[in-house]
């Protein structure tokens, strides 16, 4: 079973179960990654998101928990060819990843190269599922760089490729997770795909607003602070 299945249920009862606790800074060392994994286990986050080099180790550290190991493929620029993406996705899942966050090629999509983009996303999904049938694939859309027509085409490609989520942005091209962008995605995919909001989520109020707008998952490096604030609010409400 996918480790994050129980943790990622979007039932509205527990905010930490929607959080992908994330550390993708290139300079992050083993001590920082270990702290991220310990926090993910402690708070019961949906996933711990780490760079590919840490996946095998992270999978051992989180073994027996409900926290899924997530990593990135084609991140953040999305300029790899399908064969390269396929190898990377296969290696990540063989090493222990249960979730893959990949990136749609914004430039190719804006250039009308939908067929090429489709082959790239399909390569990731196919390779990941060949290793683990229950792998969850999320596709970053860079929504702030796409007009409605192009974004809708991109969402259609993601759905056709068999991926599970669309996601707002990498954070490397500006933009960020806003309720407006989440509503925009949700309006295009309905309940056919999950929606992940990512980039710039720092406070509980932001997180709650994004969930209210339709986000199933929240990608943030501030997961612990948000979860702690959420728990304190739950305790205060219970006391009242």
C-alpha cells in the first residue's frame, strides 16, 4: 500500500495530513534532511519531499510510517527528453519513492508542442508505475505563466497521461500558491485530479485559505510551524 494513503485523505479533519513537507534546497545537508524526515514522521505529514540523491536513505528512515517519500523529476526546468525523464522516474521509484513531482514544459506548452509535452509526462507516469503501480504523480504547471487556454490544454495532457495531481508552481519562476490559482486549477480539473498548492506557504491562515479554495495537498518547507499552529488552535477550540 502507498504509505501516504491514510495520511493524504482529503477529509478536512486534519490539516497536517495534507502537507508535503519539503526540502529541495541544493545545499541542504544530511542533518537537515534527517530533521525533515523526523518532523514528517512526528506530525504525520502526507509526504516528505527530498532531492533524488536522498530517496533511498529517506525510504529506510521512514520505513513503517504512513509518510510517503516524494522526490522530483525534471525539476525545476522541465527541459529533459522523455528517455531521460523515464530513467529518472524509474530510478527514483526503485530507490523507494512513492510519489513523484514532475514539471510540465512551460516553453513547449506555450509553443503549441502539446504532443511532445504529452510524451514527456507519459514517460514519467509509465516508468514510475512500472516500478510501483500505486505511485502518485503530481505535475507542476507554473500556472502564473500560462493563460487560461494554455493551462486548460496542459491540464488535459496531465489527465490523459494518467497523472494524479496538478500543482501550482516550482517557486523558481516567481508566482506562488494563491487561492485564486488553486481555484483556477480546480475549475479546470474538477474532481478528476488532485490539486497541490506550492510555493510561499508560510502561515496557517495561508494554508487554510488554500484548502478552502480547493487544494488537496500543500507543498511547503514550513510544515512544522503550520502544523504546530494548527494544533494549538485545535487545543484552544477544544478548551472553549
